[in-house]
C-alpha cells in the first residue's frame, strides 16, 4: 500500500451562524468559480444565476472566456483545490487550502485553528485510491498507530476516498510511524516523490501507553443520510438549490417532527470539492429538493445513520478520538464514513446496522471507562 502526502496545506475554520451573511459571497465563489482539472463549459443561465448571488462583473472577468458556444471556465492553477464546507447545528466547518483561505476575510465570526494541516491519502500500488468504505479500512494501519504515537488527526471521508489530516508539525512523526507499513510519497508539482525511509530511531520514542483516552459520549440522531457525488459538469444544474440549502434554508428536517417521542434530528450537510471531485452528504429529506437524475450514489442506494461523537467541543490536541470509533467498527467489520468538524466528529454507518454499532461503541466505552 502507498501513503501519499498531498500538496494541500489546509486551514480548519469555524464560521458562526450569525456571520454567514458576511461570507456568502466568498463561499459561493469558492463553490462555483475555480474549476480544477479541466475546462467546464457553463451556459449563460448559470452565470446569470451565480452572478445574481455574487453580483459578479460581466463575462470577461478573470477565469471566464467567451467561446463560440458560450462562456467556458478555464482551469485555474492558482485556485482553491481543496474545499470542504460542513453545516452542523453549532456552526459551519471549513477546510480549505491556502488559496481558499485567502478568500475568507477575518472577522469576529470566523475562528481559525492555529495549526496548518497536511492531507494524507492511502492508495493501492496500482495508484487507485482506497474506496471509502471507508475509515475502517485504514483503522489498523493508519489511525491506530498514529494514536499510539500521540498524533492528533482529523478525518474527511468523501464519496471517492478518505483524507487523513495531520498537523504539519507532526509530519516527521507520521512518516516515522507509518514507514514500515507503507511506501510513502510526497506530491511535488503533481508528481509523487518517494520519501526516504530512515531505519534509525532518530530519537523517536516507541509508542507508549499514555493516559487513558477520554471517553466521549455518542449520540445517534434519527436522520437518514445519503452519500452522493455529482459530475462537475452538471454542478450548474443544481446551483440554485445548493445555494438555497447551504445559505438560505435553515428549517429543521421534516423527520424531526415526525420521528415519534424522544426522537431527534440534526442539521447536517457536507459538501466537498477536492481536486475536481464532488462529494455531498445530506439528509434524505433534503435530497428531495435536488433533481434525482443528477445526484449519483452507489448501485444499492444505501442510506446511512450517524453516530455523533462528543458532548463538549473536542478540540484539536486530543489524540485517539477517531481510533476510539474506527477501531471497534473495523473489528466488527462495519463500514463507516467519518467527517471531523471544528467541534465534533461524525461517523456514518449503514442504516440497517445502527443498532449493532451503538452496542459495539457502548461496549468499547464501558471498557475504557472501567
């Protein structure tokens, strides 16, 4: 297996809900203007729609060219290539590379994590990314060893793959920890460059048993979630709906009102556009607002339930949070997507297995707490 250290240097931010109005313009720019891997020809209707939201200059501004069949959005090498926006009940979590970060002006509503994060991705020797089944596939080989060496990680599972985020300052420890398990490459100018193995200890201590990890409470809201993707060329067709869902429609899901006594649903919507690939996680009720023929999912059309980790904001310094969830699920051979946010973590598991998942995790918690 190969571990790739991607070129992205990512900042993690929390946008308070009351400040959303201040950032709607730059966020829509990040969502729709920088195209990544190829030119995408967009019609006048979409540009008119986006322009009405953005108050964009006329066609002919940077990045837009007028072709014989309408305007084309050129590939922008300097544009944001790593963009993730996740709405939770508390706030909006943003994970953006340095170019995207420049688009977000400082304000009292924007909280920025101190560290810069590097992005790791596991792939097979054939070069194919490990399909996101997701975090449980790398629980033993990546997540557990990093936890043992006290490396804090964030996870971002997408429809296509799983991204592991580590603090830039921890990279040497990451390489030392994983070099025996993986061939490690660092992306430079889009090309993978092998990272030399160092068989000496280099003064790195062996993994030690530190204090017992904090046992964080888990919750399972009633929402049923879909994990979807979209052909980037059809993004203009859902632009108006996407903008409305992200920025202007904040009513609770319908299931919250009809789920029966004691039930609860939460607001959760995750959109990522990373190196030209789109991934969306949304409530099944929210999905009904979108054209059904454009959003793509697995052939089984599987629905997912959420396990939400944390009673209080988790912070970024604690190690082993992802391992607490991914380890037991991997041992039970349960697939899971995993999305870290600024304050809490979220695992998505198959709907028909949610009962077993809760039992597995509660048993794990009881073991840690004893």
